[in-house]
């Protein structure tokens, strides 16, 4: 993605709030790192993001090297993930 863009990480990106947050950030010109414990659907908005499948309740996922590298790149974090049954 383009150099110099603001980078935002969104947790819970496949949920209702997360999806709309991702869409808004993309419209505002952000590079978006989208995370969720579920894979995204085929909506084209997810093709414009870096998507990482991560379960924030799983210690192995949270300390995964790729996730930590992407987290370190983020200038903003929007934590909208939630627990569900």
C-alpha cells in the first residue's frame, strides 16, 4: 500500500460495527489492517485491506509474529471486537 498513508488496525472487522468502521476508514484514505476470528465474506471492501485472522482470546494468536508486526505498524487501533456465542 502507498507510503505515507495513515494506518489503522480494526479488530472485529467482520462484524457489523467493524465492517462499517473499515469501510469509513478506507473512504477517508487510511490503510486498514482488518482482524477478526472469522474470515471475511466476499465483500469487495475486504480486498482493500490487509486481513489477519486472529482470535484475541487466544494467547498464541495474540503473540503471533505476523500479528505483532502489523500491530506495530498501526498508528490507530479501533477495538470493536466482542465476545459472542
